[in-house]
């Protein structure tokens, strides 16, 4: 069932239009515009970041340069812990657009758009035009969706395929649907693509959700509609070949183990139990794991109490025949399964990303229903007012804090390299994705004046405008104002991320090497070396497009692959560095901030600085050739 439509994306009268959403073409145009502003425009800068971002891009680059689409390789070493589909997509993008930041992040940005469109379509069929519009707004303007797509990780693709499989299951079980067979096979295709994106966890989430949902609703009686036998054959036809080939081509690693042990046992079961080898993942404390979702889903998490109240009122009605009740039950089961699973397992902040669409759709539906009953339901109205009040208080407080920072730093000079001004506290040893947030200092604020001013103005006025529109019962306009406020804030956040680029990426060091080679100041046969784990400077290897030797870097993602007999000899010890330094071909050594003291102890003053930025340095062992 769909709601009536109007020709404008915003209502022209306050009360009569409650529950009426924009026409599909206008809504989709508006949502696509938000995606262009928030996600597509962010594809060009900053450069690829060190650690996972450039590491994954390196694996895709290797596919393009070697033609090997089976074995993932980073810096010449097998990288067997990841499923291949994200890298295949990146390899295609590199083939079309070249080896650059835009091409590396394009598949992920497209994944966000498709996720928003899927959320819109699902909600449109279930709850109507306005809820569909709100769902799309939530996906595109939530802090977590933006934050966790700044680095190339597979969570957005995983979310897309899982949600797609669940939606296809709903449609396949629709007895009046003439295309039920198409949707039934769509389940298995989506699951196969999901397994090729993230592994067996896809089957856990889908299977667990489906079993509970079918048991509660009695849908198990329609099991034949899901085409379990022919569908399973289709699933294996898509998902099995890569796994088989990867297993056959990657044998004889550490202790005789190969791909099958490392990928299935180590990366799935032992990771869940916190016993993965090597152990390089932290686990969020329980209170942070749960409470941070208020941040990841902000500003839409402000309406979570409205959703909880309405869910409590509808308890016991999960087997109602209407599509709205069934979708709410399915999405609720799915979201809780993902959240509970990762509350038990080792985790990082972005692991629960697959639950975002479900939670945002449920909150969008609840907000729309609350708007329809705004006048007669005092309890819901009170919680909506509270949500706007909190949003306004947060906005004013943030605007004041940002304004104070702007005023106090007015006399400080702009410093392009913000990394020189950070505290470098190493909270969580930087294994948690948000650790660098704690490095901010007062002087570093001078480098963030533009994004800070933009955010301050937006947060000072945006929440107040949304509240004013809500008080006049212009509900669609009010909710759209919230989305636009978040949009401008996210644009400001992206500008801030660009300012952090010298610290988070080492691409400028690769640029320096290329510049020296072009000037014939160093030879193209120079031996490029990195002190420490490759994640410290993975962007150097990507932008140079060549192998980098690692000094004391046989660790983390490089460890298991280095045990294969055909692994190239890229690993050096500190003693090797000392013996080779100044002999043979020129040596160029990249040193991250964390390893500066170690290198100073080894080499002393016997090194020439080629570049320094954000505490990182590029040294060579002899004077330049010119």
C-alpha cells in the first residue's frame, strides 16, 4: 500500500499533508542529489589512507597487474583473510579509471546509493511514500554510514546483499506475487554475492533471521516457495568456484596450513572466539558497543524512543497479515541478531553496519506514524519534542564549542600539516577505527577553521529551524531540515578529513619519491623500504605501484602469507637494515612516527632526510645524485 503523492518534495500546508510523501521521481531525485553531495563529491580527496584503505586497494591493484583474480596479494605476499568480490569490483574500476583514489572508492560509494534505493523501495512498498523518503534520508545522512565508508571496507556491500536477500524472501513468500520464483532465486544470488563479500557470516545472519521469522509467522509452511534445492545449486554455482580455486592454489603455509584453514577456521571461528592468529583486534566494552549506536545513527537515533514505544504497543501482533507488521518483525529480528552477534564476538565499531538499514527503516516508519498521530497522541508528541530539544541543545553546544575554538585560534597561523600539532596518544593502540579522535589538541584547531565554521553555523541554526517547522506541524519539511543539517555537517566533516590527510595517508611520500626519480636525483632502481608493519605506509606501495621491503614488518596481515615457500624475500630485520644501509643500490626508508626512535637507535645520524610530515620521515643512505 502506498500513500498519496504530491508534486513537491515539501508540503505546502502544515497539517493536511501529514503522512503524504513526495512523488517517487521527486524523492529519488532528491536522494540522488544528497548522494552526489555527500558521497560522490568525496571520491576525489583525500588520497587513500594507510592501513586497510590502501592495503585493500593494493590487493585489487595486484589483480589488475597480474591477472590473478583468485589469490589476493598485498606487496607480493598472500593476503588470504578476505573474500574477493570487493577487490574484483575495485579491479574493474581501476581498469576503467586508472589507479587513483576515485576508482578505489567508487564501488563503495555506488554501494551506498544502492543501499539507500533498496531501503526506499522496501519502505515504499511496505509503509508508503513518506516512510520510504525518510528511510533514504536516514541511510544517506547518518553519521555511521558516512564515517564507515571513508575507508574501503566491505560492510556497505555486505549490508546491500543481506538486505537484498531478506527483501527477496519477503517477496517470494507473497502468495499473490507472480514474480515469486524470480525473488526466490534472488535470495540465493544475493547470498552467494554476500559470501563472496564477507564470508560465512552472511549465512549466519540470513539463516538465523529467516528461521526465527518463519517460525513466528508460520511461513515455514511455504518453504517450497523459497526454492531451497535449485536455489542452493545456484548459490554453489556462484560462490563455490572461487573458494575451491583459492584452496587448491594456496597450500603449504604455516604448520602445513593453507587457505581452507586460515580462511574458514582462523578468520571465521577463531576470530569470533577472540583467538584469531595473529591477535590484532580489540573488543569494545559492552557499554560503548551499545551506546555508540546512538552516535552512528545520529541524528535519526533521536527518534529511537518513538520507535520503541510503538513497537511495545504492537507487541504480539507479529503474525498480522499486513506487510507492515511482517516487515517490521523481519527487520527487527535481523537487527537484533546482528547486534547481539557482534556484542559477543570480537568487534570494531563498524561491524554492525549491516543492521543500520533495518534500524533506520523502523525508525522512519515509527516517525511517520507518530507524525500522523501528532495531535491526538500526547505521549508520542512529547517524545518528538524531546528529540528536537536534544538535537537543538547538541547543536547549540557544539556551535558554542566550535565558535570558541575559532575565536581562540584566530591569532594562530594556519598549518597545512595538522599531524604536527596532534597529541599522538595512541589510544587503543590505533586498532580501533576512532582512536585518532583522541589526538586532537587546541593548536590543531587552527588547521580546521573552514570546516569548523561551516559546522558551527549549520548546528546553530539547522536544529532550531527543524524544531520551528515541527511546532507548526510541517512534519515533512521538519524532517527534511534535519537531513539537510546533517548533510552540511557531513560535508564539513569531509573537509576536516582532507585536512587530516598528511597524518592518515603517506601518499605524499610516494609523490616525493616519484618527484626525485623524475628529476634523476635518485635512480628508479632504488630499494624502497618501510620500517614496521606495512599498514603504517600501505599508501606508498599503492601509489608507487611497486614492491616495498619491510623492516621488522613480518606481522599482522603479512604474517601468515609470509610462511609460504614462494613468498618473496621482502622481510628484513633491523640488523639487515644496518648491514645494507649505504651499500649496493640506494636505499630509501620510510619511517612512521611510532618507529622514529627505533630507527634513530639503529642508524643514528647516518641518514639523509628527504621529507618529513606529521612525525613521519623519508630517509636515504647517501647524497642525492644531483
